[in-house]
């Protein structure tokens, strides 16, 4: 008896799902809040302290979870590795923006730790843990699917923060590197699917089993980030910020 042919799919199926989930993600209540011009632009970025744990951990995710330089002959993993070197240092920009926005308020070390591991930020912490669980030692295809989904959520989020940052900049005459146009431009300029010429991501063949694993991780990533947006919105609403003008930083 002739065995049935092995069926294959392609990574395009994964990218199609990401685009569908991205459109749904863009409708999150946080983004409606961020578009509300009756709220001060500083308050619309009032979630900034809440997200610190994940933003600071994201560099480590790139260095120690997504990156694997033992797989020299895997084009997908090589593309991921290259991407991680572009994404593992953005936390520097975040710290600068916290200062410029006026969120660098003096706290004791113990109080800072209490805040970072408080109930206010529990979803933020889970992002790092869950993304590690999904991707550490995973097949590069699954890793790639997760990273592409993460990039899609970031594109939506930073598109909105950029508009708020530009509005705030017109008031304070300060530039916001992380939340503003600079970061968004960097993010849109180095997506894996567009930036690597050695292979076409969409055309990578997948077994049906691998396709399902990749689709599952995309759904999981979007679920995680949707929950995160809800936490960010709650935090921004429950923690009013003073509408001060940010101090001038030394630009040297």
C-alpha cells in the first residue's frame, strides 16, 4: 500500500493569523483611552511605571531565551539571533523616558521591589515568564511565530504611544525616545520578515503539526498581551499623575 502523501503548509498561514489577531488587538480599550484628548497626554502614558518589569526583562529574553548561537546552520534561528541584537537594548530608552516624563520619583529600594512585584503589575511579570515558557528551547519556527506576534503587538502599542508622545512634546519641548517616533521607526525598520534576504519567511514550508504549534503560540502571545493592556489601563486610571512639565535632561 502506498502511504498517503505528507501534507505541508507554509509560514504564510502563521503570518495571516498574526494579521487577524493584530487587527483585533488594535481595538483594545487602552488604545481608546490613549486617543482621548480630554485626558492629559501625561496621564495617557501613566501606565509607564507599571510596565517596567517586562520592558527591563525584554533584553534578557532576547539574549538568553530567543537567541541560540549553537544553531549555526538553521536559517530561521540565525535570523532570530540577528534580530535579538537589535532588540536587546531598548530598555535604555525606556529609563530615559521615565526620567523625562517625571516618573523617576525617589523611592527606597524595598518600596521599589514591593511595587515591581505587587498585584498592580502581576500580568506584566507574567509576560516574561510565559514567553520564556513558550520559547525556551522551542523549535525556531515556534520561536519565530512568537517573536512575529510580539512585534505585531509592539507595532500597535508604539503607534499609539508615538501620537501621545508627539502631543506631549509640543507642550514640554522634550523628546521621548522610547515612547516616541524614534522607537517606532526602529521597530518598523528591522522586522524579521522584511529584513533578512537569505530566505522568505512566508514561504517556509511547515508540517501540519509544526503549523499548529506555531498558530497556538501566536494565539497565546496575543492573549497574554491583551491581558497586559487591560492591566496597563487599570493602572493608568487608578494612579493619577501630576501634570508637571518634565525637567530638562542633560543631552550630552
